[in-house]
C-alpha cells in the first residue's frame, strides 16, 4: 500500500493525524537516543569522579581534581563543600544557631541530590505521553478515515470489494502508525525508568558516603574547621 495515497485522498484531519503521529515517532526516537546516551555517559562520569575523589589525599586536592567535572557526583561534592564553608562563615549568626552542621549539610546535599535526579527525568513525560496517547490518536484517524470512506461509498451508490478495501485499508494504516509510535515509547520508558532508579540509588549511596566523610574530615577542608 502506498502511504502517499493517504495524503492524496485524505482530508485535512486525516493528514494532520498522520503528521502528528510521524512527529511523535521522530520525537520518541530522538529521546531514546539522547536519554540512553545521557545515562551511559553519566554512569561512566560518576564512576570516574568517585574514583578520583576517594583517591585524593585531602579535600583540597579532591576539589581541585573535580573543578571542571560536571558529573552528578562532582556537583554533589561541590554542593557539600560549599554548604560546609557557608555554615562555617555564618555559624555565629542566626543560621548557625538555628541548626547544627549535620542538619545544614544534610539539607544542602539533599537539595543537590533532588536537582540531579530531576535532570534524569528530562524527556520521560514526553515518552509516557506518546506511549499512552499515540494508539488513540491512530484509532481516531482510522475511525475518521472509515467514516469518510463509507460516505464516499454511499454517494457512489454501489458497493464492491475494490470500492471498500482501498479506502478502509488506507484508514487502518492510522492505527498501525499509532502503534508504531507508541510501542517504542513504552519500551523505552520502562527501560529508562529502570536505569534511572538504579542511578538514583547509586547517587543516594554516594550522598550518604559524602555526608559522612565531610562531617568526619571537615577540618581538612580549607575554611572549615
């Protein structure tokens, strides 16, 4: 079946449905490639950062080693170090009196952790939306196409296999197009959700280790006793 026939014979609504499904499919595959590459790169960057960080002799060298690093682990480390320095600089004021260094550091690392987790969720809403709506959009296009096919058959006043098969078959392509857009989106969403959950757990473990190390070795950090 020549899909161009659908665009030649279909009306504006049917053509819009096909263009919308095509756009959703292109967006889905773009997000699949980008998000999987992002997760792969983030995992490798985090592992390298963790190795570099814990191999450093002190916090000054560790901070210098990750100065240009933009991984999630590096961002968490910088947030923790900045929180300690900020607390030390303001410990004699109301900030220091309101909570202890443990609570202040916990809030700072938790905030940074939430921001890093939010970066991982980029594009997930789009995949979920495509997976849940594309089949229904395709079904709408099919119903609309069949309706117009039946109207044309009624106007011609005669019914034959050739008259019915062509228009209805072309309309059914909309359902196939909807499934073609939805299935990759659903599979990618499930896979990325699993990868995101694993990465979030790893970041949570690292955040706990970082919190403990910063509290026990705060005196080694320049500007913090």
